[in-house]
């Protein structure tokens, strides 16, 4: 069970464990399983550490306590930048990430740490997207964000940047997973985006403060991008791209994989099109992602939507005034166009509701569905709930 937020002394021990040379996340996790706390790990003898599976050199490094000097430096940098360290046992640690094979011992974070406890979906893709890819990533991120999901990505140029931008523009939560320290901006062109993410979203990394953006770090961080969420949406990418690596990691972690189909003559469509051939779910709009959520996750989104919109839950006063959030007028028009006893196809709904774009209508329809006011039947037919 997650413990309480750690004290400064406990944080120092977690940071020291993270700073031990050649001690990977998996082996560090095994040490915690055996000794329960970092303090107990550092109190253990070399022979006890070797018995726990450490190589002699690594065991001596742990027992010597040499990592504490680096840990103190890390604490000072955390304070200086307003960042925090979130160890594996911290209640803020992402619950789904804790379940993967090799979760990071410590996450370094800047921004809204409460987002770590939200329902997330990852969105990844090529660093050299087409205009179509950028538009799709921004729209999907915005629509999924409005539905209550937090968008996770890697803040790389291209699709990652578009996903973060789409979520921010929609006022939704978004988390950027760095392949460097959270005080290092990479790529440099995203400096302004990083500042906005630190204010309105969240920046996280398993790499200590000031760690440069080494190329080998990015495939390592991809397991965090996929591991935090309910699934991964691949927008564009080559067959052997980083987004394909993230998709494979998602499958290994038991996550859903979604892919946006693309032009068969485009190299950047090869990755998602191949994933679809191999069984990934084809994505046409954000509802295709929501349909695959577990029932408990859908219920959670419904309740969170009710809270945001101020709508009474079914067991509350039925006379409470209806509040439908920012799409109030569109939602009311939709309700007026639907019937309780006969179904209406989505195409007919689009014709009935005037002066609104199709994306606005679909987003408002989903909001009504989450609120339990509209029900979707097979064939994209809708009825008003009695």
C-alpha cells in the first residue's frame, strides 16, 4: 500500500538509492521489496546486499553511502526549481505505472502533481508529421481532454507537441514525460511550451535533475508514457519509429493500442496502418477510445463530468436545475432534437442542429452521454434517456 508523502530525510534516502551507479529500476524495486524502505537498504551489509542479488561492485557502492552526496545536490536543485521527488510508495505516484514490470523508483515532477492520479491516455507519433497528423493529434487530444482524460506524451517536436498543445487549448490536463531532467528543456524550441506545461500541466522524468537529453534515454522513458495510461494512441510514425516502440511496450504492459489510419503512400502512415493490420483499434474520433475503457473507468469519467458541470447524480434531487457546462446551448438543442421512444441517427442529428460544426455536435453529444441524458444504440443511433 502507498505510504504517506515522505519527509525530507526519507526523500534523501530515496534520492540516494536513485543515484547509486549501475543500479537499475528493476533491481532497485527488488531491494525495496526485500528491505521495505531505502533506509533499511542502506543499513544492510555488503553480504546482505549481494544475497539480495546485487553484483559485488554495486553492493559496495550502496553500503558505502557514496550516493548521499549526489542526493543532497538533487534535493537542492529540486528546491531551486520548485520541483518535487515522488517515490514509488508516495500516494501521488501514478497507480497504473506502479504495476508495470520496472517502474521508476523516483519520479521528478514540476507542475500539477494531482494529474498523476487522473485517467490518462498516451498520444505519440513522428517528429516529422504531415499537416494531417498535426491536425488529428490536436483535435483528438482536445476532444479526449474535454471528455476528462489527461493526455500523456513526450514533448518531442511533431505529434507530441501537437498533442500537448491540443490538450492545453481545450483546458484539459496533460503530462509531458522527459528523457532528461525536468529542468532541462528538449527540444529547445519547446521552451515556451515547457513553461506553459509547468503552469497548467505537468512535467515528469525518472532522470535526475540536470540530466542531459542523451539519445538512449528516450526509448527508456517510453515505458512511462505507455505505463501511466489506459492506452496509447499512435497518430503517425514509421515502421521502426519511437512510437512503434511505445506501442509494443503498451502491449507488454496490457494496455490498449489505438492507431489513426493514414495515406498508404505516406511513409509516416506505415506505422499506424501496420498496427491496425496487427489488431490495434482504428481511431476515427475520440469516442473510439472511450468505448474501450473499462466500465469502472467510464463511470469515473461520468462522475467527474457531473462534478465539473454541476449536474445532480441520479440519487440527488431530481428538481436540481440542469447545467451542461460550456456547450450548454448546443447540448440543449441536441436534447430537443432527440426522442425518448424513437432512435435518431447521428447524420440526422447533424442536419437538425443548425449553426454548429459537426465536431461541436459530436463533443456535446458525448457530454450528454456521459451525463446519462443520452444513450447511444448500435449503428450510431441515439435516444433521449427518460
